[in-house]
C-alpha cells in the first residue's frame, strides 16, 4: 500500500513514538509510508531527525501546528493537499484533532484515497465551553461518516466516541499503542541489579541506592495535572518517608508554575524534586526509576506507562480513560479513583505510593507482571499487525460516506 500519515508534530509524545516503532516495520513489509508533520512547540522535543535516521519518509508541513489559527490552518491545509496530490496515496491515516481536521479535508479534496483516523484520546468534553464542544462533536461526527475506519487507542476512548455520538461502537476499531520496547525490555529486573545508566543518573541527582525514585513522564500541561503529583509526593514525604524522590520528565506551559511550587518547598523536600525537562531517550530515565506516577485528568492509553511497564516498573495512576486497560490494580500497579476532589485524590495517591515504597518485593513483582503485558501487547510489530488489518478493511470498503 501507499500510505500517507498526517500528524500535527513529532514531539516526544505517544503518536510520534508509535510512528518510529511501526513505520519501519510497515516499510520492511513492502508498504510505502510517507509521514507529513508540522513543528513541535518550544519545550516539546522533536523526533523528526530520529525518524529520518530510521529511514522513515517524513516531510515538514509549514504552518501545521496545535491550536486554532484560521489563516495558518488554511495554508497548512493547502500544503497538505499539494503533498498528498504528489504522493498519490492509496490510504490516508490522520492522527488526533488538528491533523485529523486538516488532513482529512485535504485528502478528501485532493485524493480518492479512503480515510483512516485515530483518536489518541479526545478533547470533546471537559475542555471547552458547551457550545464549542458541541461544534467539535458535530465536526468529528461528519468526518467519522466519511472515514473508512475510525481507530481508538483504548476501549474507553471508543466508548466515549459512541456515547458522544461521534461514531457507533461497531464501526470503531480499538488499536492499542505499540512502541519501541526492545531496549527497555532488556533492562534488568530490579531484583537482579540496576543498569549502569540508571545508576549514573541517580548519582547525578543525588539519589542513594536505597532511595525510591518516582517518575512522572509527559508534557507539563494542565491536562496532566503535575500539581497533584507534587502534592501527593509532599504528603507522603512529609509523613517520614525520607528516601522518596520525585522526577518530572517533560516540558511545557506547566513548567513555570511547577518550578514556583517546588521553590516554595522546604529545602529538605525541594532537593528531592527533580525537573529533568524534555528527554528524547527515556531509557536512562526508566533505568533510574522505581515506579511511575500518572495524575492526568484524561488519557487515551499513555505510552509513558507502556514504556515504564516494559522496563519492569509498576505505576500508581488515576483510573482515567484507558489506564485501567493497562494497569490491573494490585497486579501491575495501583489504580486510584479519579472522581473525587483534589484533596481526596492527593491522599489516595499518597497512600498508593506508600504501599509500593514500603513493599520492595511487591514493587518488583508488579513490575515483572507489567513487563509481560508490555511484551505481549505493545510492541511496534503488534501495532503494525493491527494497523495492516485495519488498512486492509479500509481499502476493501473504499471511500464512502457512512450514515450515523
């Protein structure tokens, strides 16, 4: 097949990491894949060069970026149309809201290829005023009707799309993320030893061999709620867990308020909160961690937890979106209810972390169980297999408008 992929940007987030893991495999199987992307925002990191190094045919699209900008969006759509007309894809696969809106519009006008769209989560409720949300839902419903296949990264996302009237459940294909896991899977289990990369990072941060390092990986944005993670850490550390450290790995608009909150902590706590910024290679980070923390308001199926699981690290996470499809409470990590007020969630997160901090063997056992889940379900090859099946189905259906 000749497949065009359209993404807003190749930042350090999940969609970009899936492209890096999956597209070389698709190419090795004989498909020709071209990836059309805009530019990341400052602090998000950029995997464009990493894609080129893997032999991926990736092209920049000027003016393709997050957020509504009518004149810029028009120019981006025209540029996408020109690229698609030149490439002549048999199938166009778009990802997330902005690339989905512009990419599908350009493909519909300039090609005859069937459309496939992936929801890596959604912003259709809880983000915007009701009127804007209704317009977004109507827009997504219209394009879902024109798409030969609609993909959701988790069953929870699929059920949301059905409930909101975007697309009926029977038309949605659930395709969990797949990422490059080989190096993470090769890290030693914590009961054996710690990889030298992890030892080096911990030494640089002043973390002792007996200390427990908790990591929150992801863009520092309001949706990720890093302030909850910091509050839970402070709650637990202040209770006497002197060997606990917290590392934030990522960047974004939430960094400045997080830095201010960290600066306001007493020195003994402040020294144990580490802001590492955006990191392109997460292998040393996972080698240094003992467990992961996720406090997001919503998620599709977070790649950071998949990578942590592959490294043999359990997670403490709020039970939002598709997270319960990855973490089984008490088996591969700890799940915390997400429907309470912030104070309730902070207390519950602190208790869940304490249960793992105080139980080293249990923490290791959960990490080993999490690794097996990642190994069997979330590799790049597994993602390529699932996408090939969806692509074949979409090609057989062809371009069509499906009534809701």
